């Protein structure tokens, strides 16, 4: 790398910023927060939509907000976003997702969190009809391939994702760096519950029994129907003295569950809808167990976040999850409903195992804290400009 000769101008496409946007939204929150703390010698222009404009308030004078109220995945993104970026006279853009304007000819780096849609190209993961979904899928493949080819560098969330990109997209290994996302660390006294919190859980969410927690979306690869089937076995074996709590913003897939298995399991399973960052720690902190039965993950922030609260975790043994959670989870084949039920049962009742998992979690979770993501991103920014 050559010695920098000027203060570089970098844009970060933060239109996904905020917890309502799921994993990418939280990724951007932690990336910007840690970059501001790192305070590298650069000027950052942060692109936001009107809906999240007030959510991000820079504390570092080198970070400036730019309005780019452009929806994702449409023609406006392809044309108007490229124009906005061109007018900013940038040295580099960091796109936190693969949806990059094909018309943008400037230098950029991209974060590829996973290749989920390549491995699960099914209309069950969409509300579109078969023909519309096929057209959208082909567009996704084209834009993703373009992003991988043209990027100066690619950030991957895990070694699993890096190897997946190398194998599936045929990208040279030297063009990809692993930069682990940073889980939210916005709580104090993470293991301390209170009568006030238990009252909130009861009155607001209807949680009246010890509970197992899941936080996340309900897309098909998240495997929630199988989790619900496993929970029926657990609930029956425990005389319905426990509850399963599902936390996630309502969409088509949660509505499908509400019309089907969730409707039949009322009382045994609680669905909260979206929960704010101020109340989410309460749900984590008071849980007996966290369960994550996903079939495919490029990283997996929610179970990692559960570790900071001293909550034992039962996790799928697939894709990136063993790499991320290491020895701080009880792993299970997520496609085996009986094995999933048995793992949940053991996670709830095997006290020695629970203590072992909690202790391991206190070692694993701190490995993802600090400004590691920002340091890696800044290193890549510099190498991509000079």
C-alpha cells in the first residue's frame, strides 16, 4: 500500500440502516459506530432514506449524512443512486449488500453476507408468482455476479461465506477478506432480571411462563415450522409449563404461521411482532434458552447476541454457525425434528450442560466486540483506493 497523500472521500450506502431492516441494518449500525470510534483520516458520506434519516446521528465531524431516499432493488436504485454517487466525487463507496447500481463506474467495495438466494432459489421465499420470481432471481444472479467481478474487494461475514463465494462465484481468494459483524452491545447488567421486567413481559406480550426464545425473520430457511413441531413435543413432555417466544417483524411468512401452526398453538407459543432495541434486552435477559434452527446462515447475529445475557443456546449445526458460536452452543441437525426437540429439552433441563454453555459464551462473545470490523474495513478502504 502506498503512503496516503490526501484525505480520502468514502460513501457508505446506509439506506438499510436501523434494526427494522434486520441483519444488514444492524451491520450498518455497528459499522458506522465503530468507524466513528476508530476515527480514521477520511471523510465519510452516509447515504440514508427519509425513514431512517433521524435514526443515525453522527458524533464524529468527519461523518456527514446525505439524503438518498431511493427504494431498494428497483430502477430508481439503478439510475438515481448512481447519479447521486457520481455527484459526490468519491474515492470509494462501500455497499453493505449486493444491490449495486450497474451504471455506477466508480471504485467500490461490497459486503456479501451470504449466498442464500443462490442456494435456496424457491418461490416459497417470496410472495411473487413463479414467473415474476424467476425474472427477479435472474436479475439477482446478474447483479450479484457484476458486484463480485467489479468490486475492488469483497468483505465476507465468515470464513464459511468466503469459501462459498470462492466456490460458487469463482472469485479469487485474495479478493475476499473476512470481517466478522459486531453484535449489539447496548446493555448493562445483562444477567439481572427484575419484577418490573417480568411484569412487562406478562402484560405486553402475554409471557407468563418460563420461555425459550427465538429472534429473527420467518423466511423458509429459518426453519420455524420444524421448530414449532419440535416445540409441540417439548411442551407436551413438560406438561405445557413452558412457552416458546418468537420475536420478529411481521411479514407474509409470519402471517402464514399465524394462520396455521401458531394459531393452533396459542398459549404455548407467543409471537411478539417487532420489538424495539429498548425492550429486546428484556426478552433476552429473562429467557431460559435461546434456539436457532436455521438451515443456512452466513453469520448469525441473534444467537451470538444471546450469549451476552448468559442464556444457553441450542443451534443448528449448519453453515457458518459452528464457526461463529464455537463451543458456546449445543448443536443439532435442524432437519431432524425429534433431535431438535431432544436438544431443546436437554438445553432446558441439563444443568451441567447449561452452566458449561454459559461459561463458554462469556469467552466467545467478547471476541466479536470492539472496533475489529472498522479496522478491517478501513484497511480494505485504503488498499482499494491507493
